[in-house]
C-alpha cells in the first residue's frame, strides 16, 4: 500500500480534527449580526461584548477559583501518593494504583450520581463544596498517572549522595527531591486545572442553581441559538486551555535546562 | 518505635489522604446508591426506606430503557469502529514518519486541551442551516434551500468520533512505537510483500494498543449525555440522558441510582474483560 495514500489519510484526519475548531475562531471575528456564514467583515466586537457580559465574567471567576482549588488539593494528594508508590516498596502497590485510578474507570455520569446522592444524604447539598469534592476525585487519577510517570525518572542516587554527605532526610527532601520533582508537580497541577476547567459532565449534576462554570455557561447559551458571542468565548477558551499547557511545558523545560546547565 | 517500623509506616502516611478521598468520594457513594436503588420515591417526594425491587423491575423490564440501552451500545460500537478505521492509518503515519514526529504528536495532543463542549458545538458552525457547508453549497448553486443536516443520530456519532479519535490515535501510536521496525524489514527480506508484512507482523503486534483505544472510545462514548443534547434530536437520547433525566429533572433518585448501576454494570463488565486478557498496564501507557 502506498505511503502517499497513508499520508493523505493522515492529513484528512488532521483536517477533520482542526477544521471545525478553526471555523469557531474564524467566526468569532465575524462582523455580522448572526454567528454564521456568510461573513460580512472582520471585527472584535464580540470579544468586547464578551468582556462586558456579567454572566460570562462570573462563570470565568467560578471556573478559575474551582480549577485552582481543585489543582491545589488533588496535586497535593496525588504527589504524596505517587511518592509512596514510587519511593517505597508497598505491599499490593498494583492494587493500590488501580484503586487510585478507579475514579476514571467508572463512567463519569455514575460517579456524578453516586457522589451527588451520597453527599446529599450526608446533608451536603448542591454547592461549591460538592463541586470541589467532585472535581478533586475526578482529577486525582490523572495527577497520579502523570506524576508517577515522571517520578520514576528521578534517580535515587542523588538523594543518597546528599544523605551520605550529611544532609538530614528533611533537608534532602526540600533541597534535592522537591526541586527535582517540581516539573512533575507543575505538570500534575496544570493537568488537574485544565480538566477541572473543561469539565461539564459531572459539573451539570453538582452545580447549584444559578452557579455556572464556563462550560455550563456555554451549554446554557447553546439552548437559545449559536451566537457569535459563543464563538468568541470558544476562542478565548481555546487560547487559554491550549496556551496554558504550552506555556507550562516551556517553563518546565526552562527549569530543567537551568538545573541541568 | 523502631526505625524499621517507622520506615514501614511512612508510605501509608503518604498514601492515606488519597486513599481516604477515593474511599469516601467514590466507593462509599457507589455502595450508597446500591442501597438507595432499593428504596422508593413516594408521590410526596419523600424516600421510603426499605427493600423494594420496583426500581430494578422498571429499569430491567421496561422496553423503553432496554431499547435506549441497546441503541447506546450500538452508537458506541459504531463510534469505536469509525475511530479505529480513521485513527489507525493516522497513528501509523505518525509512528513511521521520518519528519517532525514531535510536531505531529503535539498537534495530536492539542484536541485533548480544547474544551469538549467547544469541540462539540463547533459542528453546528459546520453543519447548521447557516453553517459553512450549507453556505458553500448554496453559493455554488448545488442546492437552493439549506439542508437540515444536524440533530440526528449521524451527527451524534460524528461528534463522538471527533471527541474520541485522539484517544484511539494515541493508544495505537504508543503500541506501534514499541514495535521494532527491523521486524518489518526482516519479513520483507524473507519475501513478504509490504502488505503481507503489515498484516502478519505489524498489525498483530499493535492489537493491544488498538484494544486499549477501542475500550476508551467505547466506554467514554457510551457514558456521554452532552453530545446527544447538543448534536442530537429529541429521539436521540442515550442511556446517560435517562440517568440525567431521572436524577436532575424528575428527582427520582432511587430510580436514577438503579439506572446508574445498570450502566456501570454493562461498562464495568467490558473493563473487567479487558483487564482479564490485556491488563491495565496497556491502558496506563496510553493515558500517562
């Protein structure tokens, strides 16, 4: 079979992946009244309207707060657990790993229902707290997977060298292990933040009435009709969720290079 | 306490917050809805505690639920097959290309970071009545009235494929990368044609990746309710939509519990079968 045929196929698959997204970005600069073709000219008016839309700004604040708290908590839990699994000989560590990633093996809808009903039974109603609990448990497996994969590559020798030169375990951790782990920790936190920021499946179950995150706000706006404002919001989301990880990766590489050089 | 004892306790101290969180926020809630599914929601809206089979009887024998469950599995299966057909050659291209493999991979990872709801709704811009496709066809004079292409089962599958394809490509890519390229050359030098060496060497060796990608596509596809709400019509509800309806709209939580557990049982069985034959390690490779 021809290699050129495979290349053409791959090109078409990439087009399929990116064309619809590119159209969202294109239409967000549409000057026309309606969020659709034909385009009548280029304009940034929809971004201006976006910046003045109180509901959307509120959704952004909610999403950023939720994402930041989620990232903080689930990265802390995930890093501690990963350290235990990578650094110690724990009996049944395979079982523990599977246990820790169970939240993504269960369909998210089921997780959402179970958590909602159980916490409601425990008198925790639909609230920001419930959202936070949900996002933490849902992002934890990703943090564990990412951090564990990177921790494996940090050699124990360096720590042992530090200890043999007289550093205490505490000193070793804060001056050797933690700085070496920093890229892994940042990657985990970034991952957790992005997943939380994007989530809609669980969020629709857990959010109290009147509270919207950015994805649920977009979803609510879709109920009416697709307006250019949604496309503009989509463009902002794409820039944020694609830009942040790329920025994070660049920073991590820079950190690694500084340490290496 | 001796040093060894303390040393042995340390990992458990590090693990305990995460283990506690998963226990209290996943496993206890799952056990709770199992109990809850035997309670009854009375007409007044209060729960009647007890051991009733009514919800399970309704969920398991009502034709309505069974048809939607079967339809959900059908949609997930078609989505998985389309993902495999589209994704395998693309993954093969990335794995065997001599050029910018890093860039190709990065491009592939990008959709993971682009919001699911944005990617889903982006198809409205393409296929909608005043979308890109209709306006192109209109301006070319091929049609004179905009076509109604959205809000049917095909667009639901399209949306799911668009969402899940990167999972398939990534998993196949990971397993193709692990295959020694010289194996194909060896088959070739022993007289196999390129097509034969692919069919008899490369394809079988990459099956674990294909299976991992397939499992992810199927389970994630069968558990969705957002895509049918955005891209489907009124009759394209999937099983997760029924769960959402029961829990959020009708507030019949015991029935919602039974329906959730039904979905978990069906999809969980697939995960267990997969685990039995291929193990979770393959799945982690593609995720991590």
